[in-house]
């Protein structure tokens, strides 16, 4: 017995638009039911199961936003796309915020419509699995995971904010890999790393001979991400002239290569990120307001490590396992209780990236064994105690000032050597001096 075709609901009060949509979707093998009002659409939704809904924005008894909101509440697994008037960017943004997974503008481009339908049908088959590297059990991480899953079902532009080192690119990748675009490319680009004079060519491509050095046609980042996701990291670093061109590409869903006379349609989802405050850049006039609202349809904030301290033990263990594997260590290094406690109380201004760097250094200093608090080399640890403790001890004030200073220095070096298990390289690091300088002082002070 052949499988029943997927069913689509078309909601539009214009007969010619409804007929165009029906013919297109029928040719794609879908079953069709149509409604001309919000009321009729709700009745059909209550009686039948659909894989996709296409609704016009303006309806006789309401609008598409109302229907999108109704579907989100009553049929949350149903992808719904909104048909908007030409150039109605605000309506498109409102529909995406309401929960629509995408929109299509009039006059309807059938190629774009078919891609939209294919994406919607994939949404019904997608299921997210695993945490994808987003480790943690704290409420802020659980909430972030849930938001990622919802965003993966949408085609809305997403803007990710957060401090450096909080995993903004990881969040963007998870949105991509859990979406129907997962089989297409994920193309990350650091906007601050591209020279201003090369930006247009890098983003949109160029034709042979379009400028000196253009010896062949070259596809841009938008073309490279066709069907997938383009991740614009540090988007706040874009110069104003590129902001204008990027805005047009997002609005028209097309790019014009340097030296080209026609635009090339692109099917790309854009996710942007920055550690800067874009609202401040708006006030300074260095970031366009229209581009800001186009990129920031949905905002995601990645939490700092200070907001999720209870996740530090879990993150630490995962990082140590990875470091042991990459360094070829026979066993995974472990932290003693004092070292773990020190990590959990550290403010981590560099967030997870700083935690990774601290542990990588500690693994190197510990020679792959147990990691002590001193091996972490966090501010205020070990070095300060090694040097300050002798100074705090009572000492007789005499005429032999140089001898007393040597005694203090000798005790500090001996304590550092003992802490470092007599590894001179580690002891030098703890004392904040070079290996050569430590070796000279050991010889000068006759330390065995």
C-alpha cells in the first residue's frame, strides 16, 4: 500500500494566489486543503493533520500573525510560513517572532517557495539528539538548550550576545546541526578579520577581471553557505559600507558578485554574534539601525561561567578527558579537592575558554598526574603564598639586612621547589621568574 501524501494547509482569500500555491504543492506530491479565512483555517486544523501551513498575512477576519500564534499554542509541531506583501520587512519580522519558521514575499518566487516547502517537510522529520557539546545541568544551560531546539525549527535570523569565551559559535553550530539545514554547509566568518577592501568580494564573490588580481571567478561566503547557515561572528566590526550591502542581501535573498550585472539568489540562514553592545554602536552611529533589526529578530544570550559555577566540575572533567586524549596521556589527570574548589570560586573573566587554557597549562605543569591548586596558577594562588608567608614570619631586625633577605629568598625557593615536587621549571613558573634565573639563585644560595 502506498504511503499517503503529506498534507498542506493553504490559507489565502485571493483565489488566484490560492490556485498558484495549490498547483505548485500538488506537483511536489502534497495533498492540499485550502481556507479563505482564519476561522476556516482553525476548523480544518482541528479536523485534519498537516505537515505544513502557508498563510497570507492579510485575511478577511484577521491576520496571519494571529493564525501563527494559534498554531504555536494548539499545534506546536506544525511548521507555518507567512506570505507577506512585497517589501514588508516589518511584517516578516513580526511573523518570525510570533513563531513562523519562514516567510515568502509577493510576487511569489516559485523556486524559493519549493525550497521553503522542502525545509518545512524536513522539520517534521528532524529530532535533536545529545547535547552537542553544550555541557551543563544548571537552569541557565537547560533554558539555553530548550531555546536552541526552538530556534532550530525556525528560519529566523538569530543574534547571539555574550562575553568572550562563552561559546557563541557553539550555540550557532547547534542551531544549524539540529535544523533541516544540517546536511548543508555551516560557514563561520570573523567579520573583524577581513580587510575592508576585500569584504565585498569575500561575502558576495567576484568575476574574473573585475579588479586587479581577479584571475578567475570566485564564489563568496553566501554562495559557499548555500542551503545552510552563514555565521557572522563579531558582526559589530563590519564597516558601514558593508552593512548597507549586507542589509540588501538579507532583504532580497540575493547577492551581486563584484563585477557582475545580475544578482544571484541565495538560500542562506544568517546567524550573527558579537561580544559588543550593538545598542551602544547604534547610539554612536557606527551600526545601522535597519540592519540591527534585521539581524536581531531573535536574540540569544550565552551565560557567563560565573552564572553557572555548578557546571565547572562537569566542564573540567570533560576538558581533562579531551586534553589527555590529545596529548596521548595513558590516564586522565585528576584535580585534588583544593584545586577543584579553587576553580569553582575563580571569577573566570575569560569564561569557558579561560578554563580550557588554565587546565591545559595545569596538565603540562603536573606532568599528567594529579593536579594541585598551585598547578592552576590562578591569581592569588601559591606564588603569593610562597613568597608572602616567609615575609609574614617574625624576623629579628639586625644589621645583616642582606643576609636576612637571602634567608627570605631561600625559604621561598625551597617552598616552591617542594610544592613543584622539585621540578625546577614548575618552581620557576610558580615564583614568576625564568628557569635560568632560578638556577642562578639556587647556585648562589647553595640550595641542595
